[in-house]
C-alpha cells in the first residue's frame, strides 16, 4: 500500500469551531435522505455499466461526518479518504487500477484516491476536474446527479487508459458504502 496515490485537495482540515459544529451536529439521517436506497442502486448500476467498458475498478463511499476524535486529530477529507481506500482494499486489485470516490458530506468535499497504476495514467488534474464538478452538483443538492456524473467521468477516463479486454473479473463490490460513525 506504500504505492498508494491520493488525489486530494488539502483544505478543511484545520480544527475550527465552524467545522467541528458542522460535523458534530450533522444528523446521520441526512446521509439516507441524500442517498436513499434507490440512489444507491442507481450508483451501483452506473458502476457496473461503467466497468463493462473498461478494466478498472471503481468503489464509491459516502460519509456524513467525522467523529470527535477524528476532528480533534485534524483529520481531513483527504486523510479519511485514504483510510477508507485502505479499509475497503481498493488498493488490492491485480492491475493496480482501483479508484475510490469518497464523499464527506459535512465538509461538502469529494476526494478521489487512485491506485498507482491508474494515477500514473490519469494524473491529478484529471481527478481534480471530476471532484470539482461533483462538488458543484452537491452544493446544488443534486446528490444522485453528482454521483452518477462522477462515475461517468471516471469511466470515460478509465476507458481511455484501461479499455475493456473482455476477460475482466469484478474484483471490488459495486455497491456504494455508507460509512457509519
């Protein structure tokens, strides 16, 4: 896992009262309101369809807010995305082509963490454009549209560098993970 490449913006990690309160007061039901089961199914279907067009692996994780110890340590969305990437074993693909899309709703941030094989081909600028577009849609309250557009943009990038070979095995679960605190 030492070869992990994270594509993230380093912002929002400083411990400040506004951030602390936004996380502390973020109700867990808001995640289910923003991402109800039909939306999770739509994301799963989009990932499945996308992975038919390329040999990469996409995982999607949503977290409402960080807990108090994480906030006191100054955990950023970037750091948390790397933790989730490791926990979900996204790094454990045969071709080093796993990608995690991580949403931290309390910070309104999207982070993409890519394994070294994918990142070497796509680069930080490619991932940053996907994150920015998704964050714009999230700010407008378009949660499902943000997720589906993000998956589609990642699929387009992956198809260019990892076109479907016809003998792909699905190495990672396509169902979005809702991280619970």
